[in-house]
């Protein structure tokens, strides 16, 4: 049985953090983290931008993995991300094409983290100006 975080020594915690960091640099680990983050947005765990995501649809995990694994843009972006030595702004990110809808196959595309952030900023600005 695995130790709980609170029962681990600092050395064990550091080893676990390092292992997780390496795993999340693999495509499988990266997609696992990406899906977990998407799920935490729609379930309301991430409170900061809850109004943008809470209770939106989220495709099942196996469908997400299949979609991402077959998406040539994900593979291209991930290669660029690796070549950059994991520069965060170049990480693949799932953008919801229509932000009023959830994470569904017909409403998602891969872009860089930087592009997704830019799109969100533009949409927020438009919403404040009453242009959306």
C-alpha cells in the first residue's frame, strides 16, 4: 500500500515530485494532467474561473485520449514543446472553440498555451466592451 503524502518523509516527497515531473513530460503523462485540469474546471474545483467552465460538458477520458492521440496538431505542438525544453508558453493546450460550450469533440482544438491565453484575453476584453 502506498504511503499518504502526510506520512512521507521529505526525501520521499521530493522523489515523488521528480517522478511526476518526468512523467508529465511524456505524452501520456501530459495528456493525463491536461484531462485532470479540464475535469477540475468543469466540476468547480478550480474556483478562479468557475463562471467560464462549471457544469459544462466534458467528454469521457478514454474519448479524450483517443482524440488527442490521433490529432496531428497535438503531436506537432508537443514536439515543439519538447524541443523548447518544455517552455510553458509552447505547451499544447485545449481551446474550446465556442467558450459557451464544454469540452466536446466538435468544440476542441489544440493550440499553444500562449495562443489559448491570448484568445481568452481577447474574449474577456470583448465581453467587457459588450462586443460578444
